[in-house]
């Protein structure tokens, strides 16, 4: 089975390899007596993925694929949840902005109501957990997108 | 008799020359201020002067006085087309074949900002509403570019809306995921994007080729767009639009701190919109 399909049918090969490293890393770490291998993913990525799966998948999807037709407003005049993979725009935001959106939520200003479009998770998640989610999201982008986002975060 | 006639003739010639020397500058100024040529672009300067781009050149108009501002050196065929006023009141000029230039009001010279642009085919420029170093340029062939260091380095950020951009602006209207919004006048209508370039969508149902666009910095939900010479106003950030009556077809727009909405027309007039919606010439 191709690596990319193993992890996510829509993922690029780069991303597949990155996520494969994520799956294999704990095994490698165990084999080396618990010390992180030089090739393992950053320590909070696995935690970020776990939190993402618990809190974010209901709207943004297990594969971070977002809602179908996410660029068109829904019947409530609301902006549907975007994908977090390379097809979305998450990679265009700095770390600080992503953190703020997860913590405080965000309202589409034309939704003609006071409801938040993206709910706030600042009460449910610690700062460290939010940062871990942001780190996990970075594994879903292309290398060029990671570079762009790193520049935005400076 | 012949000598007298010759003297008279000589005196009259001198008198005519003197009159010409005295009157000509005033004539030149009057012609420059409103010479019947369509207004191509408009913006304001830090002193409150209106900067007016016509085919005949660029003019700074303050009260009754019009002063020509020499255009930057350029290749034949360059078309100055777009003016922008930066958050620090710097003036920018752009156009196809011209690229992007900034006017240094101290040295009274233009500085080229084209070193890192892929080509000079800039059809529209916008300056960030609050960040003096952030500029946006739309290149017909290459899409949307942004500079965060005053034009030293340009980076492609986006392809832009589906349709080509004729004019655009940055606004600090609240609600963006980043620091503001971009409104682009295209051949389809007005396209809107947060300045993260997350995606471009239609700003309401206004359809047609938008040739000019402006907004009220003091009330940024108010956007004005020109379609086929008519001004359309949105009071809700581009969601809905209404038509504003204008006495002549409009070709350019600017928002002046002193005069409010100013329209440049196809006939070369500059009109300011009063509180009651009436239009009056700006130099009266």
C-alpha cells in the first residue's frame, strides 16, 4: 500500500512520510530506551494530533479535509470549516494568529449574528495543548507552505 | 511716420509679451487643474492636497492652486494608472510598464520599488491602511504581490481573484483573521479577501467592470466602487450596494479627510460629495 494512502488518501507523499515518521517514532523511542530519536517528530506533535482528533475532527474532518464547498457560505450565511491541509489557508497564518483563533474563536463578520463561526477552546485546552495542535497542523502542509508560515510567524 | 509706427509696433509687442509672461502661469495652472481630460486616478497627500492623475500628467491640487508633479522616468509605453497613499502618507504610483514608485516629498524625486518584482506589468497598487511598510501590487501576468519592507522585497502571495484586478484597496475594517481586508475591483465586480489571502469571494452582487474603488477610513464598512461611470456604495463592508447619483460619468475616486468622497470624472472635473448627497466642484 502506498505510504500516502496508508495515512490519508488525499495526502502528498511528503506529508505521508512525515506522518509515517509520527507513527513510527514512539516505537523507535521505545527501542532506544525512551530517548527521543534524532529522526522522531517533535515531542508535542503526537499530543497535538490526539487533541485535534478529540476536539477538531467533528468540524474539520479526520483527514483535516474541512467541509465540502468550504469556500461558499452555508444556508445560515456562515463560513463552513476550512480544511487544515495544504488545500486550505491555515498555513497562511502565523503561530500567534492560529493560537489566538483556537483560544478565542473567530466570528465571520458577515454572519448576521453574534455567534462564533469558530468556537473558542481557551477554556477547554491549556496553552501548551493549543500550541501542540498548531504543531500538528504544520505536519499537514507542504514544505513550501511550512516555510511561508514560518516567515509569517517571525 | 514709419518710425512712429515701428515704435508703436515694438511697444505693443513688448506689452503683449509682458502680459503673456504674467498671465501664462495662471493659464497653465487653470488648464492643469481641470483641462477636460479624464481623471485616471486620485489620492490625497499628507498636506490634504488632492493628487490627480490625467493623461497630461500628475497634479497636486490644494485650494485654487495646481502644481504639476513630474512623473518618474519610464520607458515609452508606460501607463501611469494607479495611485495609493500609505499609512505614513507616502505617495505611490504604479502602472503597466511602470512598476511601482514612491514619491520622496523631501527630495521631490521618485524612487523605484521594482528591483524584486518579476516584471513591470502592475495594473493596480494598494497600501496597507495602518502598516506603513506593507504594500500590495497586482501584476496582470503574475498575480498578487506583497512587500512588508516598503517595496524592497516583493513576495507573491496569491493569484488574486479569478478575474483580473483593475483597482484595489486595503482597509482596516474589523473582523479579519489578520490585520484587515483587501477589496479588488475586477471585471466581474468587487472581490473581497482578508489580508491573510485566505480566499477571494464576491463582495455582494454588484456586477460589471469596476474601474475605481475607495473607502472611508473613518468608517471602513463604507466602500465605494465605480462601474461603468456610476458610483455604488456599500455601508456594510461589501455585502449590499446602492447606486449614488452622479452628474457625470466617474473615472476615479478618493476619500479626502477634508472633503470626504471625491470623484474624478470623464470630463476632467473633480467633485466632492456633501452631507446631503450633493456634488460640488472641489476648487470652489
